[in-house]
C-alpha cells in the first residue's frame, strides 16, 4: 500500500474490461424478434415449415375465420370445416385443427370449472343460508365468455391472414 497516494493523479491507459469491445454509442440495435402471438408467426415464418411461403388467399382466410367463428357456438363447426375444407387447403386445416383443439380443451376446462364453482358455492351457501348458490350461476358463465372471446379474436386474426395459437391448449388434432 506504499505506492497508493490519493493526491497523485493516475497515469497510464484507462482500464478496459476483458472481452469484445462494446459497440460505439448510437449503433446498438436490439436483436430482431419476429412478431408472434402464441407459437409460430403464421405465413412466411421460416421457423414453421407448414406455414412458410406465401400467405393464404382471400377465400382461405375467410374460411379460416369462419372456422373460428363457428367454434364460438360449438365444436361441430370446426370439426366440419376440418373434414370438408381441410383436404383442399392446409391453411384452413391448420386453423380448424387449432380451433378443434381449443374447444376440446375447453370442454375439459368447463367441467373442472363447474366442479370448483360448485364446491365454492356449496361452501358459501352453507355460510350464507343458501344465497351462495347465486355465485355458482354467476361463475358458470366464465368459461363460455372466455371461449367466445378467444374464438372471436382468433377469427379476426385468421381473417387478416395471421395464424392464432390459442393459449392453454393441448394439441391433440394435428
């Protein structure tokens, strides 16, 4: 510590950390990320060979949107579109399979939700002299609202020519 003198200026080149030099100021650009929703980015996305290449035609986009909109009222619509239009267009088949997977999962989620809502409302009814069953009827509409909302969002995306991946969906139908 004999060489250390706080009043004496430091001489020599400034210390640089090991490794590659930092980029000059103003030239740093964050890495480009593809604009994706859930999963792949849709047509033209090189990471997914099924959708790589040109986007869907206007008729294919309309059929895919119809598939998702029909899913808002039941599982039969996506199933019919998968069987009827899926053989002619891989774009419609992919959208129909995604809608079918989502609505199959929603059936399971709805049963689980009804069980949880039923147990909750029974417990609440025991405490509130029977008025807790009103909670069950209010909670019963949550899966329906979630399913319709997701179907409309997916239908609008398909109409724009984008592929929408439903969140929380197990892909059973390929």
